[in-house]
C-alpha cells in the first residue's frame, strides 16, 4: 500500500504531529507512461536542488506515473505516550481546547481527534461496548481524544496535568465556561488502547448504524457545526434519513 498512500498523499490519525506523506517522503522512483524511469531517490529530508519534482507524484493518484521505490523518513518510537479522552459542551469549547493544547503541550501533542455526539451514540450502541464504563457520561455534545508522544514520562504527565488544569478552568473566550467539562486520563497502556479503540470504532459504528457515504473534507473547525447541521437538514429529506 506504500504506492497507494504516496499517490493519495495520505495523512493518518497523527497528522497534527507528522503531517501527510508530502513531508515524510524524501525520495521516489517513478516509471512514466513512456517507460522512462525517473530516479528521484534521496535519503535526505532537505533537498533544494531545483524543482521539487517528487512532490508532483505525491497526491497524483497514479496519473503521472507508477511509483516503484520510496524512501521515507521514519520517526523514532516515543518513550512516553499519554492519552486523555475529554468532553466539551460546544464546538467553540473544542476550538478553545485545541488552542490551549497548542500553547501548553504543542511540542508533545501527537493526536487531537474529534468525536461528536452522533458518533459517540452509535459507538455506545455497539455490542462490543455493552457494559463498558467510559468513566464519564457519554452524552456530551463533543469528545476529543488527545495523545502526546514524548521522551520523558514524568515530564509529559506533568505537562498534560498542567494543560488539563487550565482546560478545566473558566475561559474568558467562552464567557467564563470551561473548555473541558469532563474527562478520563489513561493510567496505563491498556487504558490508552481502550480509549483509542473508542475513536477507532467511529467508522465501524457508522457502518453498523446504516448507509455510509464517505468523503474526506478539510474545513475549519469553526465551520463544523454549520456544516453538520446543513448536511443533516439536507439528508432528512432523503428516504433513508440522515444524521
Ligand atoms: C484522494 C484520496 C485521498 C486519500 N486520503 C487518505 C488519507 O489521508 N489517509 C488514509 O489513510 N487514506 C487515504 N485514502 C485512502 C487510500 O487510498 C489508502 O490509504 C491507500 O491508498 C491504500 O493503498 P492501496 O495500495 O490499496 O491503493 P489503491 O486503493 O489501490 O490506490 C489508491 C490510489 O493510488 C494510486 N496508486 C496505487 N499504487 C500506486 C503506485 N505504485 N504508483 C502510483 N499510483 C498508485 C491508484 O491509482 C489510486 O489512484 C485516500 C484515498 C484517496 C483516493
């Protein structure tokens, strides 16, 4: 799947830390339609020798040639991983939480994933979640999974706690409301994996709940509520309904 992920310039759950393939592929070999082999292999991240040709092929979906070799920068595995699953009562509170995370724990932030009430409802209805206790209410409007990748367990835990303390304090930008109203911090790797599992159940729960049409959309977080409401309104006129 390496050729596929390069050709779609894919990004994953840790996009906010590592970006898409565009920033991590250092070299390529491509066979053009003419049969010519283009050698753009390079192991150095920095290459400013003329036109950045390899970037043309990342995201081209195979239209410009077939990728036959790839050289990628691989990040070292983190020594310390912290995970928190937090509840927010509005999209403004989610935005404020992200802003706070970027100012308080930016250097270790590795994931910031949003789960809305519809998704959470579908997940909690799944048989695999029957009898599972999330450690907090599961009917808040929004949840965010925050993960940090770092190299010092004690320091990272301390930074996450300091961030959470601020996130659970009244925020002037929210007219005195708190960005985060509830949450769980994983105490060990097992609990961290369980919290990630909830996030990863989103697409599975959506498929179980009915018809799924998937689109990759990039839009500003502040536009999310208006977008979601308009989609729900348009789909409600459809025989299968929508949500
Ligand atoms: C526009 C787009 C964006 C996507 N973004 C993401 C994302 O951000 N994160 C994510 O996880 N998944 C993303 N996907 C899903 C993505 O297709 C798969 O993650 C990955 O491509 C699967 O690899 P595959 O080898 O099965 O590719 P396929 O599904 O077989 O092909 C995917 C595309 O890549 C081309 N392609 C495949 N192999 C090569 C090759 N060797 N050389 C040149 N072109 C090739 C194909 O022609 C096709 O256009 C995206 C898909 C598309 C179409």
